[in-house]
C-alpha cells in the first residue's frame, strides 16, 4: 500500500490504492496514479497464483484489477511504483470521509472466500447520518448481489462494525458462472465508489480531517491485528513472515497514519495483565445470517462503537 501521498496536510484529494493479489507466483507491472487532485498507488499484475486451477474451472482475478485500473485511468494518470500486492483496497484522502473500497478474494481448489464492500469510514450502525449519506442510495445494489451470494457464515460483533449494509461476504464453489457474477459485482461496486469520490466535497475543517485520518488508522490497526486472512497467510508463509507482511506492507499505514495502539482503540481486548486477548470475539456474539434488513437497517444490538 502506498501511503506517501495520503497525509492530511496535502492540498489535493487522492486515493491510496492497495492491490493485494494472491501470494504465489505473480508477474507485476507497477503503477501509481496522479492527476488534478487524485493520486493512487497500485500494482497491475498478471497472475499465476490468482490463477488457481480446479478440476473444471481455472480462476484468475487479473481482469478484476485490470477493470479497476482502466476505470481509474479515465479519471487520472498512472506512474510507476515498486510495490507488491495481495488483495485490493483503496483509501480516500483524509480530507474526504468516503468509505474505503475493499475487495478481498481468496481461492482454493474447492472454494472461494469473498469480501467485497465499501467499508464505512465512520459508524453506520449507531449513527444514521453517515449511513444515509453514502449507503442509502446503494441498498438496491447490495440487495441485488445479496440474493446471488448468500451470507458466508459467522462474523463477530467486533468485525461487523467495519462492514456496510451492502457488504458481500460469501463462500462458494468455483464455477465460471459464479466467477462472472462476482466480476459484475466488482465492477458495479468500484464504479459506484468512484462516483462517491467524484461527488464528495473536500473537508476543510481540521478537526474533521483529523477524525477521518484516525478512522483510517483505526481500520488499519484492526486489520493488521485481527484480519481474518491472517490464518491463511500464516499457513502459507509462517507466523513471523505473515506478521511482517501484515504490518510492514499490507497495512503499513498502521505505523504511519497514527500512534495509537490496538489497545488504545479496542481496550476491551486487553486482559487484566495488559496483554492482548487473542480470542476472535470478546463480546461473544456473532452473526450467522445477514444482520441488515431490506432497508439497510441493522438487526443486531449491543455493538461496541
């Protein structure tokens, strides 16, 4: 992830684009983006691990990223970057409170695990203003794909607050049909995200800019410590390398955007002796089914802000 152009002191709006593709062998052409008031860092890659073969269907996520980059170039220009990647996340600058575009796809020979969302920068469970500002008009889009991609199983109360009412969280067996539907969803979500960015007003209030920056940092701190993909990385490359990759590269903004620690943001995870409780959920509540209704209203309760 390239965060060099994402400080709140910059005078231009920008996107920091993190494209994380699968860990096995990949060929990469790096690119960053900079234009009138955007700058995006990314990596365009031709994949051979994201191309994971199955008995009947070979999967490649290359066209997902190619589409995103092509769409981006219609708004901005690309320049080279040396970064390597494993999935796909795009941050707005802190002058903008636009959600974070998030596409995390993991494929094995038997199954696909997918999270596709516009992760809310601010609370959409307890605060209506932000939800209505960015998600009210997108509920039909979320419902469309919720019918095509069933809920993927339990998500903890702690994790759910980082997702929006239109999140696609699903698991499915590999097939050409599902792959094409997922590609359509990716295109639709990325297009509406770009529209949100284009229409967003630049914030000038320093206190709100600081609040947006802290929200981005909090998001990165959570993912660096509790991202569900950690177990997969640890199996692939070992615990030490996985930790270095998470903090030093995938979520490197955790050491750049702010100084607060995981315990500062999430004190309920801190044990009596001050150590981090490694349990997946402290609250103990999880959601086996989609916790939003057809109007995008949250159906759960007791979520810690």
